[in-house]
């Protein structure tokens, strides 16, 4: 029942974001829209920003199901972009109302999970320390998040397929090359 309640609270936030900016939404607004009391909200989330983060992670999990390998990362990133575009009012509102570092903090887990899956698969042929794998993933994550932030900032005008195709051209073979350079 807990996940159902959390999803209902998240949906209420998304509904409210269609009407007003994030920084104007209160816990009372969410509770009222959802038909719950404030304590129920606080049972599940510390504050609105905790709810925003949880919502982003949940949307990412759905987008990335079984798409975290070398052969499927493009589909995974494309699914993330589709999920962002599908939740455009939510994402743009958060982007405009929250410090950019906070937005990056919300987006990083979306890309980290995708990239780490690819790096784990690709590193099977190399002897690479875990902290080096994490560093490589972090570099790629910054790239992916930067591309998403620019895409959001420009009102998501470019087609997600075009972004993923361009990114794939840049990254083709680079993960394996990076792992080879870090190999012990």
C-alpha cells in the first residue's frame, strides 16, 4: 500500500505543477489534492524536494527497465528523454524553480544507473579497479546530464532520437577505450 500512496502523492504534485510553480506548492496543497492528511505525506517524504527526487527516480526506473547494456544504452537514454518529455510540465517547472545543482542531483541517478550497467558489461574483458569504473561512469554521466539540461533549457525542441544518435556517434567505442586505458 505504501508504494500506491507514494505514487498518488507524486501524481498530485504533477497535477499541481500544471497549475502553479513548484515554489508555490505546499504540503497542504498536495495533501488536499491527494485526499490525504499532512502526516501521511510526512510518513513517506521529508519535504517536497524529497518527493521530487523520488518521482524522478521512479520515472527513471520505468524508463530504464532492461536497457542498461552496451547494446541497449541508446534505447535506455532515449526512454529517459521520452519520460522527461512526457513529464514536461513537471520537469520544466522543477528546472525553473530549483537551483540548477539540485536539478543535476535529480538527473544524475537517471544516467548513473544506465552508464554503470554499460561499464560493468564492457569491463568484463579488463582488469579495472571499481573506483576507476565509477570515475569513467561519472564522466559519462556529466555528459548525459549536461545534454539533458541543455535540451530542457531549450524547451526540448530537438527530437530525442536525434540527440541519442549524435551522442552514439561521439561515444562509439569510447567506453571500451577508456576501460583499456585504466586497465591494470
